[in-house]
C-alpha cells in the first residue's frame, strides 16, 4: 500500500514562509507535491526562497488581503490541500483586566485572517481535498495571561468543526502545536533560550518542539482521507501538565 498520496498534488500554505508553515511546505514538496507558500514580509519571502532553492513557489500574500490571496490560489489553479499557518493577529500576553479592548480584539486578527483564507480559497479546493488550520495549546490549556490566545485558539478549533460539517466532502481539520522553536519567539532576544526552557519545564516531553514535528501532523491530515473535523495536538504532552 502506497502511503504517499501527495505526489503530483497541489498544496498551498498561507503563512508558509517561516516556521511551521515553511516546514509543512518543504515536507509536502519532499513528498512530490507542487507547493505554493505565501507570507506577508519581503524578509520571510526572500529567506523562504533561499531555503527552498526553487523547490516551492514562494509568493507574497496577507490573510487580511483578499486580492493577494486570490493571486496565490489562481497560481495554483486547483488546490488539493489548503493550509493556513499564518499568525495574522497580535499575540496579547497579559491578564485580561490589564488588556485594552483593542489588544483583546487585535488577537482575533488570526481568526479573521483564517476566515478570509477559507472563504476565498474554498472555490479552488478539490472536492476530495482538505483544509487545515493551526490553533495552539492555549485553546484548551488555561494559563495566566493567555486569555486572548486561548479565546482565539478555541474559536479557530470551533470554526474548523463547523466548516468540516458544512464543507463536506472537503475535509477540514486543525493542528494544535505546543511550544515550537520558530520565529514566534524572536522578540525574546537574548532571553529566548531561558524563557522557552521555562515554558516547557515539567512538560511530559520536556523540550521545545520542532516545526518539522508539527508539519508531520499537517501532512498526516492531508494524506488521511478519513480524518475530518478533528484536532491533532503536537505539544509534548502540555495539555496533561
Ligand atoms: N511556535 C509556537 O510555539 C506556536 C504555538 C502555538 C501556536 N502556534 C501557531 O502556529 C502558527 C505558525 O506560527 P509559527 O510558530 O510557525 O510562527 P512563524 O515562524 O512566525 O511563522 C508565521 C508565518 O505566518 C506568516 N504570517 C503572519 N501573519 C500573516 C498574515 N497576516 N498573512 C500571511 N502570512 C502571515 C509569517 O510571515 P510574515 O512574518 O512575513 O508575515 C510566517 O510565514 C501560528 O498560527 C501560531 O499562532 C505557534
């Protein structure tokens, strides 16, 4: 039985120029898919092009800009597997009562971006294809200072269940990463190693995760034609801590 169902398939990864999205784009390409990856900044578009070395098509698109998304989807034509791993909103880390209303609202940029990706991309997705979004452990792991991330992640996971039901036979799923070593933590600067180590302390798998480990769950959800409406956690056991 051949497990490689990605050879010759068209895979589009929005938020595919760094971290989890880029690892997914490269993994899909490795499995023989034709891959289009897109992100917002020139910096990440250029670095993704350098890393991919022509194996994938890298484009500029913003989850909040329908025209830029359409340009990517039209370039692909028919999409077998659509992924959005874009961040798309601010990551507000503060007690709820210390956040301004705008800070709380801005975190939901991720949800609105994903909604636009799905709404714009759906007409291009093959009936036997899939859509996969990325939430995050805070959706179901409640911690101090994480109300914004938690509410957005939970909304993404519920949107996925609604879409799976409404968009069938297209399959719709979500991957929930734990603490993964990506550009998301670059803002920590010199303190990065120390702060990330503190975040994963006491976890069942006591280390930071790799983007490739999350990418393998995204690839699984593309390949498994019987998986829909489901959430795959790749979080080192964070939910059981
Ligand atoms: N790393 C973690 O520990 C972790 C944990 C839980 C959940 N997640 C989720 O995993 C997803 C991927 O994050 P990552 O860790 O791989 O971060 P990353 O390395 O910063 O990658 C994020 C990607 O999304 C793109 N992007 C951001 N906003 C965008 C927008 N509005 N439109 C289009 N592209 C956009 C970025 O490109 P530009 O910067 O050029 O826009 C980049 O390609 C995110 O949804 C994040 O919330 C990550």
